[in-house]
C-alpha cells in the first residue's frame, strides 16, 4: 500500500478538512490524486457548484519505500479521509475506483496568466452573502404551489451564473471557494489558461471553464 508522508500535522488536518467538506456535498465523492516530488494535488468536484476544487498538499517525501514514479489515481474520498492520520502526518492511498467523467478532464498544468479585476477578499465574501440572501428571499416569496425543484433550480442558475465584476468568473466559483474553506484570507488571484479560469488562494483553488464545466468539451489529461 502506498503511504503518503505529509509535510506536517497541519497539512494532514487541512487535507482531512477538505475531504470532509467534499463529502458533505456528496457522500460518495471521489477524488483524483496526482503527486510528483513533494507535491500532491487533490482534485474534487462538489456537485452543487459545477466547478473543480483543487487542494495542494505538501509532502515530506515522495512515497514510502522511495518510489520515484508519479502517483495518479482516482480514489474514494471517504476511504482516503479514513486513512488520514493527523498525528503521524500520513495518509494511505486507497484502492483505485472507476472515476466519474470529470476525473478524466483536468485544467492544464501550465500556461496560466494573471487576470485583472478580481475584487478584494472582503468584497468576494460579501458578494456570496448577498447572493445567498437573494436566493433565500426570492424562493421564500414564491407561492407554495410554485416552489418546485425546477423553479428553485432556475433561480439558482440565474444567480450563481452571474459573473464577478468584469472577470468572467461565475459567482458559483466564489461560493464554492468559500464553502470549501478557501476564502479564509491571504493573497487571492485569478488566472486563465485557454478556456479555463482559476481562482487561487493559499488554501486551495477553484477552476471552471468560461462556458461552464461539464463532462463534454474538455481537454482530457
């Protein structure tokens, strides 16, 4: 069994927190792991937001027994969470699972360039709060017979598909970043590579295609 040696207890705790948040939105969530050298990238897709969430984890050493091949596998998020030992700062990689469609398509590794116009962190958090309040207000105003799942989804799509200022970044990407614990402070930036936009923070990133993230029309990696 492959054992990942994380840089310290804090890295292990942050990884566990990220996995827990993904499982909150999808109890059967899968994650794709990619590791090379002393860096591990954990990719997940919380279904409510239609974005890719990426958590970078520092490793103390590449792998147990000095393996020098790159790790690239899709596993159960729940099984990975169960294997995280925060005090020992380790995680055992579970057996591979048949990944969902998104796991076969990831943002490009390189070619990212900074994009202007991203509001300050406080403004981003305020934007999410205002959007949540608007959704709640509009749905509560509906007559009971009109409060259908289709109508709630329509209102949600309208609100969360709006873009942040002139950046082209959908509000749902910022909502996802906050819900996953990525907007806790520190320097944040917006980057683009091809059709992809990426909101990057010290605690993780959220990536989305400008035209929306789906199973089709993506670059396979």
